[in-house]
């Protein structure tokens, strides 16, 4: 089945992290990345890694490209590190 075109929409509240699967049903994760104007870390998972998809994902700003299956503990450790590295400090109000 061919991937559907992505319709971009504005998101008012940005997430802390975006996790995508290269093989989304009816949709290409790379199409989402091309369409989205993300200023947050993006992690891509794939069950069928190939160098072309990896290069395209990196060119689109992906910071982690993880092959499935992966160890859940390792996955959570990596995600936690990414969120901590990209965390924006919240100003204190007095």
C-alpha cells in the first residue's frame, strides 16, 4: 500500500520528544519529518534498516535511529538521556 500524502497542521504545544517508526501504516515517517517543522529531538525506530532511510532521516534532523527489536531498558535509558539533554529550564516565578 502506498503512503498517503501528509497534511501538515500547526501544533500549539510542542512535545518534548517525537518518536516515529519508519514503517508507519499508510504513512512514511520520513514524509512526516519533511513536513514537520520540529525543534525537538526526534527518534526513529525501524524493523528494516537500510542505509538510504538512515541517511535521509539524519539529513532531516533525526538524532537517534534505532533498529528494532531493542532492549526496553536500553530504549528507556536513551530516551531519558535525550529528554534531559534537550530540556529547557523552566524559569522560576517569584
